[in-house]
């Protein structure tokens, strides 16, 4: 389970990489990152930027669309995915 600090690092990367005009702390841990409704409302162009940000910030590669769909569900999901790959240890 990712720590609050790890989730905060994910939120900071999201804001920086996607040039979001919001405080990282305003991003809900469980809110969906993509789609309409509550959450960030990211789209497919944002997904490309997000993949690049993950590779640059955490030095891990998302290898396929199914893996990305699962990892990009929320901050909680992305932080868990990164923690499973020890990505927080290498950065």
C-alpha cells in the first residue's frame, strides 16, 4: 500500500507534467483520473503526457494499454502500481 508521501509525489508529477492549474493536494486519492464526472477529466492526449511523466519521474515503463488502464484509474491505483515496481525507491 502506498504511503501518503508517495501519493503526494504522484499528484505533484500529475500537476507538473499535465500543467494542471491546481494544488496537488486538491486531487482526491480515489477520484478517477480519466472520463467525465468527478475527478480530473483527463483525455487520451493527457494519457500520452502522463506516460512520459511516469517514465521521466519514476524511471518505469508502462508496457501496454491494459496495464495503463488499470494504473491510471486513480492516484491510489497509480501509486500502488508504482510501489509494486519499487519506483519510489529509485527516485
